[in-house]
C-alpha cells in the first residue's frame, strides 16, 4: 500500500499493511537540545506533520488556502523596555511579551493578552471586512502547478494548513478566551451571527479547492479545553456551534471528504458525543494528562470515532522501561481494533532526551510493523 491508501484504510477501520507513522512536532527548545545531542539539522525540525525521512515518518500534505485576515492588521510596537515589549499583531491582538527566553521565535513564557480586535458587535462588523473569501491572495500564486502535482500524489492530503480553522478557535482568535466566554451570554445574537459567518466563509473559501482536487481529510482546529474540561459546555456547544459543524461537514461530504478530524488539547470527553453527532470521525491528539484515555474512549465509542495520538509525553521523559510500558499498554489493543494512529499526545517538550525520543520512534515502528520481540 502507498501512504495515502494506508491512511484512508486506517481512518475507515479497514485492513492496512500497517498504520501510518506520524508525529506532531517538537518544541523549538527541543529542536536545539536534539541538535546538541547530534541529530542532523535537516531532521531536527519543529514540524513533523509533513513527515521526516530521518525518523522514518510518513508524509502528509496540507492545502495552503489562507483563512486569516486580509489585509492583516499592521504590526505595531506600542511600548518597550528592557524586559517587555507591547505590540499589536496581524490579528489585531495586543500582546505584552517577555523578551528574554525566546528560542527559534518561541517564548518560554506565555504572552499577556491585553486587547482583542472584537469586543462589541460594531467591532465584529469591521472584522468581517477582512474576511472576504473571494480575495485572490487566499490561494497561492502557483495553485495550478500544486493541483497538478497533488493529482498524482501517493500520500494523504489535508484541506487547509494544520491549526487554521475551527469555530471556537476562530472566535477566540478574534475575541480572547474571557471575552468569548462572556459574549455567549452578553451578545448571543452576535455569537449566532458569528458562527454562521464562519460557516459561510469556510464553504466559500474552500469551494475552489474542493472543486479542483480530491482532499482526503479535514481537521477542525479548536484547542478548546483544559485539564478541567472544555471551555464551553455541551449546552452552549449544541446551541451555538453544532448546527454549523453539521452544515460544514455536510458540505465536505458532498465534495468527497468523509474523514473529519477535530484537534483539541485538554479534556474533551463531555463533547465527544456531540462531535460524533455532528459527523466528526477522528479526535486528536488525546492529551493523556488531561484525562483523554484512548483505551477508555475506544471502549465507549468503538468504531464511531477513530483516534490519533494518546502516547503520554510525560513517559518519554523518564526512561526506556517507562516508554516500553506506555507503548505496550496503549498500542496493541488500539491497533487490534483499528482506526488508530499512534503519536505523542502533543508536541515533544525539551525535557525529553533525544535518545529517549529515538527509542520511542524505533519501538513504535517495531510494534506497528509487528516486529517487537522478534
């Protein structure tokens, strides 16, 4: 089987020669540590989603349709001293950022978010002007040549770049978590209109891509939960978001895309039934520390939900015995039932030594290929 056939068979709970060998990525600080440990520069990269020959990871490709603001807000530095910088980014969000501790463009500390572009219905009306789905700049200049190449591909192709579109995540990008949480109660009419606008925008902006090429899957990016559960409960999700999920998924299926992922960290357990009702077919990356137990999820939902992720990154920081125990606990029963792609449950943090990560990759490959213990 080629990589595309293998991916499709796995996601549909069909027989495959083996499951795909995928991973998410590495922190910027992890890249630096792995380089110090001797990993080749071309192999030590933050993005592992697209594959990695050195690690033996299968390839994936992503359709680069831009779904952000056009034009973006002008970058503006508002304040600066020895320790901090305050600036407005392309989304219109004002950050206060600690200057020290930045590695490969990534800060060790979280920014403080001071102000967001959308706080009132009037702001929403202005923001919509930056989201014209017909803007020519949303598609790359070499779109025709990319389409021609994709028509002969042997690896899976995902509609849109990773972590680019979701209903909750788009609203949070515009409003911030706290403002968004209050807006469902303070401005319910605006939030209904906003979710409908997102659905309209997605359908219009992706229609050309789905007409020109056969995409294999789409992944909603939400990141809408923490260790204590999702940032909006089932009632709010059903009221504001579920109808639009159903509409978008119906549109995708009408255009041949029947594999629908949702990407969220944190504990999403209480929302899984609603995602399945919407037509979602896979959840990832199954953050174990937040209570997303892939074995328990499989027992509860069976073949109603494929899974990707679920390998506890904390165990990779310990030692070979713990890594082996983690993989042998999780992988064999899920591989036996099908519909599962094993990966670390998020990007790999810098407390994981390079030697441990390489051992994990090697052991995972042996288990997936049925060669462990041989």
